[in-house]
C-alpha cells in the first residue's frame, strides 16, 4: 500500500515539474512572438485614418455604464447581504445558544 502511495506521489511530482518547466517556456515563446509584431516595418505613410475621440463621442457610453451600475448595484448589494446573512446568522445563533 505504501509503495502505491509513493509511486503516485512521485508521478504527481513529475507532472508538476513538467508543468513548471512548460509555463516559463510558453511565456518566453509568447514574448518572442509578440516582439516580432512590435518591430514590423514602418513605411512612413499610414493607410489607416486618424481618429480623434472627443468627449461628446464618449458621453453615451459613460451614461450607459452609469445607468447599468445604477441598476446592478442595488441588486448586487441585496444578494451580497443575503449571502452574508446566510453565512453569519447561523453562526451567531449557535454562539448565543451555547452560552
């Protein structure tokens, strides 16, 4: 029985070691791949139009976000209070009952 547990633990350790080596290698590969795009050739002439974003353009977006927060916040706080009450109230009751 002990040998099975020992072999299982060693296999888990080997898999964890393999993942610990794979993550930095993957991060290095992603960094190298994105740096190639960053040094792409610049011709000096841009085919993309320049866009100037003004505050008037952002006004509907900000109003929409504020309206959504105004609706979601009371509901979220109510649910948070319910979940917190379900978690805390039984503990308080049992604490005062056992006194």
